[in-house]
C-alpha cells in the first residue's frame, strides 16, 4: 500500500487532517502582528557630548577623537561616523545587522568611560543611547493656539498630553517638537562694568542660588517632620532679586544690571503648521508594535485629550503612516483575491468541470491559512513581504493538486472508475509531487540564510513561501486524491458541452504539439544552437537593464530639505521658507504641511530646515508622488535665498532618510586639501543633468571669530583661562547656569547679554575680569579678535577626516548608474583618494553580490535535491537547462516594461528557478518511468512530453494569470509588486515555451536507458 492509498481509503482521516491545518492556521492568523515590513534588528549606538561654548575644532580634537579611538576595538562594528560642531560632538556607531544591541551598548559604555578623564573639565557627561534607524515617526499630531505662546503650548503638551500618549501600548517615543521654557537672564555689560560685576560673578550667583539643597528630617519624641529648604529661585522676580555682590553695605542684584525673563530654551527653531506657528508630537512605535493598533489607540486617546485642551488650541492628526500600511496590505489582500479568481478561472478552463474545479481550489485556502502556523512558530509577522509571498504561492500551491487531478482525470478518461483512477494516478505521480515540492522549497533555502538587509527582509518571504509549497504538496498527496475518488464522475457519465469542447480543443493542441515535437527532435542540433543565442541575448539585455537597491514607492508624502547660506540665522531661513507655503497652496493634492526652520537632517542649524508635505489619499488624487515632485521642483528652484529640493523618501527600511547617493571622501590630511578634491568632483557632477541636489558636507564657509588670548598678560595679571572662556561665552553665546523648576519640572537658566550687545565683537571690551589683586581688567585688554572661515563641522568616517558628497537622481536614473558615474569622475580627478559609502549606496554594494551568490546556490541546491530524488547526476542537468531560458524571458519582460534590477526583481528571478524546474521534473520523471516499460529514450520523452503537456500548460497559465494582478497593481506599495510580477510572467511564459522543446531535446542527449548513477 502506497502513502496515498492510506488517505484515499480513509476519507475521514484525510478530511480531519486538512481541517486541523485550517483551524490551527486560522488561530495563528489572528494572533500574528501586522506591520509594513519584517522587523529588522539594526543596532546603532549614538554618543552625544555637549560642551557649551566650544568651537567645532575643539570638539573634534578634545572630545570626538579620544572617544573614537577608544571605540575602535569593539566587535561587530560595520562603520563609525562622527560630527563635531559648535557645542556638540555626535558619534554614531553602526553595528552589523542582527548584532546584539544590549551587548553593543555595554561595550560602548565601558569604552567611553575608560577615556572620560581625557575630556575637558566642565564638559557634560557623554550621553550614550541605543537608537533604531528604522524607528521613524508613524504619526504627527499638531497643536496650534492663536492666543497662547508656543512655549505655553509646549509646556502644556509636555505636562499633560505627551505622558498620556507615551504610555499607550506599543508607543516607543512621543517627542514634542516645540519651544520649551527657560529662564533668560538678560544682562547689560555697561551696567555690569559700572558696578564692577564680572561674568564669573554672574555664573557663581546663578549656579549657587539655583541649587536644590536637601533639608533632611526632624525627629521629636512623638513626631517626625520632613524638612524642605526653599533655596532655589523659580520666578523671574526671584531671579531679579538674586544678589551678585555686596560692597560697602550696598547690594548689587540681577535687576541692577539686567532682567530675568521666562522665555524659550531655543531661539533658533520655529515650527509652522499649515501656515501658523505650532507644536508637533511625533509618535514612533516600539520595534515590536503593530502600527495599525498604535494608530487606533492614539486616535482613541486623542479624541479624549482634545476635549480637555484649552478652547483656543486647535489639534489634529497631521499625518498617519498606518494609512499607507493599511492601504498597502489592503491592496495585497485584494491582489490575493484577484489572483485566486484568475487561478480558478484557468483551472476551470482546462478541466471544464465545476466538480473537478473544487479539488485544486481547496488547496489555496488550506495552504495560505495553514502556513500562518509556521509563521507563528517562527515569530514572523503579517506584512507586505509575507503577503507578497502568499500572492505568489497562489499560483504555486495549486500546481501539485492540478498535476494529481489531471493525472487521475486521464485515467478516468481511459475507462477506470474514480477510485481505481485515484489509487493508480496518485501512486504514479507521488514521486513527481515530492520532487517538485522539495525542489521549489530548496530554492528558498539560500534566501532564508542570507544576512544583512536582504536576509532580514526576505527570510520571512522565503520560509513563508516554502512553507506554503510544502503544505500544498502534503494536501496534494492526502486530500486531493481522496477528493478525486469522491468528486469526479466516471467516464460513462455524461460530460457537459463545455467539457467536451475544451477536450476537443486541447486534443487538437496535443496533436499539433506532438507533430511539432517530432520535427524538432529530427533537428536537434539546430535546437541546441538556439541555447547559446538565447544566452547571448540575455547578457545583452541584462546590460541595458538599470540597477538600484529598491524602487521608490508612493508613500503619500514629500520631504523637502531646506538650505540657506551658511551664516544665515533662523529668521532668514523662515523668511524664505514661507515661499514654500505659497507653492503648496497651488498643489491640489496637498492636504497638510509642516515646516521646521532651524532643524535639518543633521541636527539643529539655523540655516537649515525641513518641510513635510502630506498628500491626499491615493484614491482622491490622479498624480503620483513623482509627478507632483516634477511639478514642485522648478517652482522650488525659483525661490531666491534658499535651496529646496523636494524628494520622495526611500521606502525600504534600513535605507535611511538621506540622499540616495552618499559618497565619503577620506583623508589623513587637512580639510582644505580634501575640499579641493570634493569641489572638483562636484563641479564635474553638476554637468550631469540627471543629478540634482549635489552637496558637499561639511561646508567650509562658516564665519568664525577667533579669540586669541595673550597668555603672558593673563598670567601676569592672574586671570585664569577658564574665567576668560566663560566671559567670552557669556558675551557672545548662551551658557547654561543651572536649573530652576516650575511645578515639578526643571528648566535651564541661561544668562546672556542683550541682543544689541551680543551681536558685535566690540562687546568684549565691556566685560571685565578679576585679577589676582582684586582689580578689574577689561576682557578686551587680554584678548584680540580676528575673523576666519572654517568648516561648519568636522566630520569623520571610519575615524578618518571626511567630506561627504550627496546627490539625488531624476526619475528614471538609477542608483547604479549614478554611482558608476561618480566612480568614473572620481577616478579621473583623484585616482588616489580613499572613498567609502553610506546610506543607500552602502546597502546597494553590500546586497549586490549576495543575490548573485544566492541565485547560484539555489541552482546548486536544486541540482543536489534532484540528484538525490532521481538517483542520477545526469537527469538534474536536463531540468536545469530550463533555467537560463526562463531567465531570458524574465529579462525581456523587465526591459519592455521598464523594470530595474533590484532586490524585488532578483527575488523574482530566484523564485523563477524553482517554478520553471517543475516542468522539467514532470517530463523527466515520467519519461524515466516509460523507459522502464521498454520504450526507447526518444519514444519515452515524446510520450512523456505529450502526456504532461496539459498539466504543464495548466500550471503555467495558473501561475502567469495569477501573477498578473501583481504586475498590474496600483495604489500604495504597488511598484515593488509590479517588479516581481513582470519577472514571473515573462520568465514563465517564455521559459515554458522553450521547455516544451528544449527539455525533450536535451533528454535525448543526456538521459541514459536506466536512471542510474553515473
């Protein structure tokens, strides 16, 4: 008794097994979380160090470099970047994907602590934080108030709204973009000089009198009291009354030399929402959260919170990325339904019987729902990638059932009863089913073990698809034969007119094919000559197909980085960025927009900004994001005073949000020489009309005042360098001098000169310093001032000084073409310069070689599986000849439809390897059986090809027609589905045509009389 006989003779047992698969799968489906992409474990550690008043060069030499040197020996690092700017050092350590983030943080922490003693005195402790580069905000909530100050709204949000949103399930962070309170102590240097008040006096008074002094406890015989000392100033009036000096019984207070005012901590940032000043709460999900659930929870809580807002504050959900996720998943589910209907239509077209149609059709829900159990066990999620695998699975999972059903149907047509036909037909075909199932599953084994971004993205795709195929193979050997024995009618039963017509048409096709196949085999050498021609054409077509990391999707929003001249302040940036609002008003697809002035992609900088334009839903607009960007681009370029480039952000997780081209030019020498090379490269790159937004970072045009200390004079007078440094900081900067609290929240105290004094270097002459004798000396007598032009920041890449060239491409110009162009001009201009890559460009090079190796490994896996199943090292070669022929069809379809070579199309090519191999398996396996009955090699392969023609055409038509909804997809997330769809359609269509003639030809050359090992 064969394996299939058990289930044919025990129909209840076969039915119960399938019901268990269905029920457990349904339970798993409703348990699986939903997200846009599979979770990517990206380990990134950021070390931020603040040193008030320090220039960029000081931060580089005394802060960034010592910390970087300590980090060099840590395991698992991919690369390190750093930026040293005024007051701030930021070092970002990128670990290899999948590296343990906790272990990484521990290693970084211990290394930073080991060099803490090397950092300057007075510097803030380095802040080490674990960051997820994929953790991008998924919702923006906006708040505006006409009668309330931005600081008041920000404070209300921080106290009332943000804590309630932060504690919602799944919310990682809820960050308020606004203006926090600070106590601004405005000082008049002339009044300070008149009363002999030095900057050191200001610092000492503010620091000492804003300290929180613990009071302790008082215990009596019967009671215990807690003691609170009200030592800190907390209101502007109390700060005004702080005593700076007592001389001859006269008190000098803050109000005598200035004024305290409750103002804003940051004055170089402004947030505009739909044309009005406001605040934004950016909500970022936790790494394991379901964005759809978070959106529901936040909106539910938001409706309650809005009711409690002050009446003058307007609030709204500005942007919700769950809309894109929901739309993408809805579109994929719609594609699944369309593909299912297409497959059912194809099966009916070939079988011509509604009763018979049921048998392969039930395989679809059983396989797709059943695989959810495997996904649950492996910890996968329901996302666009796993749903994409289910779309492809629809055409695959019916293949095995179609082959079984067709073979049993053939035996019934020969006069056997349904039971006899099921027993014999299933037994005949079970080896081929097992071979096809394991072959297709083996294709995805290399994908499942990929590392890096592709591995993280497509591991779930590979194992979900392989799981579906394995389940379908099991169903084809258990449920399908049993159903055939119960559902199919005997040959004596009256056939419907449509069945007779279909059989008549197919019999004509069969006779024509058999006749044509005989002619082909008589001209075998000519057929062999076609193969090198096809391979040559494939190579030529491949050359003309552009490559990129991944196609851009229509995400429903547009980002616009804003750049003003280097020395511009936030008022300048804001003035010209208002022009964007006028342009947005002319875009019918615009729904909301946010403009943040003073905040760029690299952090706070008054000459930068970012704009976020939210578009109407896909169903409510006719133009795509790329079409709208094409409209905005010339309008933005016409804005005077700033540079603004609208861009469509990368849709692939882990690709970052910066420009697609990020080339790092490195040196051990000076920035001046490095800048010379970078400028030459930029000038040459600007000649390429397909590149735009070409920039060099850092720019070397930051105006700087150099304060030169006369150390001999300072030493002779007994003036300390620290007092000089603080005086300069107070005169020209905004130093921090402690904290104060309001109703349980602490805020900065920031002393500074009135704007009319702090805006000019001459102010230093008004500030006095105490000498060793107690006398006062003007700061201007000890220091001199000169002007210089320096880099905005000092950047390092892999611990070397670097400058980054960034650029974006016009639509249709791919990343590979752009990088090839840049490599060419760099080699021509500076062949000895050291370069590296970051962002999308780095990922492109890291993933490029992986897919080629995966394709080769997939073929090797198939060969080994087939060799084991056929017990022959020759027969697998016959099957593998179908692969290059199908790849030709895929490449041709890509060229004709404008597809690119990207990770989606490459996954489609790997999938194609398994799909097209199934045709060869059907022919070779049955031909071997026929040889054992005494037929010659040619007789066997002709008979096998003729008998297997119908299932081959059925499975091909089912796969191709089932994939058309992918190729013709529209809406959210459609571009990636189109890429993989056209690969499958072209490869299966052309590959099947070649298979029907090339496999029989190759079989007559390679096959032996017996399927034995060489």
